[in-house]
C-alpha cells in the first residue's frame, strides 16, 4: 500500500509536493479537476455522505469498450471535493450468482448499521433485474442479500431514499418509472410496485428528434428532498441525453416538470445525475466522455458546485473542466494514501498484496497531482513507500532550478519506507 507523508521543519522551508505531484500553487482557491477520476473510465455516480466524507460509488467502463461493457462497481471518497481516494472494487458481477453481465447504475444507502447497494444487472435468463447487496462496512465487501432479484420487471437504474417518517422508497425505471416501499429490513418490498404516470405536465414533452416516448423521461432517476420539496432528477431524451427534473410535495408526487438541469454536451450520448448537499453547499454529479479515448461507452464522472435559485429551482448547469472548489486543505503531516488524487495522467491503481491499493503502471511523464496541501511553516522530509517489479526507480526532491536530493531503490525492492531530505518544491519519481 503506497503512502506519502512529510515532516515539519523550520519556517521558510519551501514545500514539497505529495506523491507524484506537479508544482502546487496556493495563491488562489483550489478546485477539483474534472473528470474527477482519471485512472479508469467511470460512469453513473452515486454519492453518499458518511462521517463527514463523500463516498462516491460508480460504475466502471472497461478500457476500449464498444458497448456497455461493465463488470464491477468502484468506490472513491473525499473530504474536500478535490482530492479523491480510490478504494477499488467494492462489488462485481460475481456477487450475484444469478447475474451474467451489465453492472449498471446503482445507489447505496445506510440503515440498520449496514450499507445497502441496489444495482441493476442482467440475469442469466436474459432479462434485467435489480438486486441488493449488503455490507457492515461502507468500503465493503458487499454480499448478495437475497440470492435472487429484489425486483425483476426488466427495468433498471434504482435510486433509494428514506423519508422523514423512516419509510424507505425505491424508484427505478427505463422505459417506465416505478416506485415501491421497502420494509425496514431494506431487502424486501412493502406492497406491489407502483407505475408512475408519465405525463407532459409531470415530466415535460419529448425533445424533437429523440426516440419515441410519451415524455422527456428516459432513465437514471435520482430522488431526494430539500426543505419541504421533493426532487426527481433524471436523464432525458435519449439520444443524446440531457438532464431534467421534476418536483413534488411528497416522495410519490404528484410531479411537476421544472426544466433542464444540464444540456446535452460532452462526448457521451448518455448522462446520469446525482445531487447532494455537503458542508453547506450543493453539488451535482454527472458523467461525460472527457478523458482521452472517451465516448458513450468509455465515460468519466465529474462534479459541479451550484446554488439553488431563491424559489428552490435548480439553475441550468454546464460541464466544466475546473470542477467544484476545494473545501479546506489537505494535511501532509499525516499518512496520505498514494491513490489519493486530484488529477493524474497515464498511471493506474491496483490491489496491493498487503491490502488496500497501490499506484502502478507508472511510466515516464506520468503524474499524480494533489491540491490544497497545507504545509504551514514548512517541511523537512518526504516519506513514501515504494517498490519496483522491473528496472527500479528513484525519488527526487527538486526545486524550481534543479534537483537537490535523490534516493535510488533497486529492482524487486520489497517496498521500504524512504525518507528524502532537503529543500524543494516538488517530488519527482
């Protein structure tokens, strides 16, 4: 498991950058870099706030996909909305013995001191169904709670919410829209599913040129409450999709169509929304095809900060590369995992034999950038755990003029903790 850490020194020391970072400029407020995940193609964001941290569950598009080739679900987390720690695979198709393919868009919710993950998969029989997995730890492992589908009506994209009375609801659907009450065990339905009437008053008229359906609603619902108003945000008008929303006085409606949240943009013909409030601000998650090689089948999750209008409506948002402003700072004087990333290029992460993840597949000119590092009065050492399975490598501490200190490690090194001493503004591996 790779990590990095610096140790304090006298005032005036120029800061080193964390593992594989480019030069950090603290002159202005740091922002997230979109897409916020660069080590793989990600889609269908589903954030969950837990212990003052955002846990972002995503789908995973396989490299080079020419269809929706999705085999597992991934997890990332952040306390500052800019630096995201990769937690790897939390669940895959093998979790469900009755599933064959299509690890598509799901959502996690916490209850009963457990975490419940609702996901659509293709059954071995061929039809789509929604399963539920459960874990005692938000990081997993997640296990099939039922050994069979929770919902099997050949529709997809579950979203889940617990209302103020403690009643949990599950919404889902493409081409239709459904909801059902969940029992307190969160793994069984309380009554039969209800099909929502899709009217233009509730979900808007279909965009000209989109496939033939009665309203703008397509798929990917995200249900939540703000104040006394319920919001249902969804992907609309395939294809290419935009994001629209409706509001209502209760979790079951009646729904009133409110308009466009995000217009069609980016290199992906799908989109998938998620909305949260975190540390007093509102955030909109989505996906596009912005990474190199990106497309409708190789997508990338991104996030924007926004403010509601005074009447509670959501403004129209644009996809940006700047992303959301960072919250607070990153502390370099405690252990930071190497797979904590604001932006990266070229490299990957993989499971470490000792647990957790390690940064891997590092080649010349690859990098990791972290943001908002609070060095305070300065630092004197940079510590990292490293290993090489090939030709070895070295860590160098450098300043703006030249490199001042380096440490070499050899081929096949088992991964010692290396400390590099000296004055500098960056670390180069």
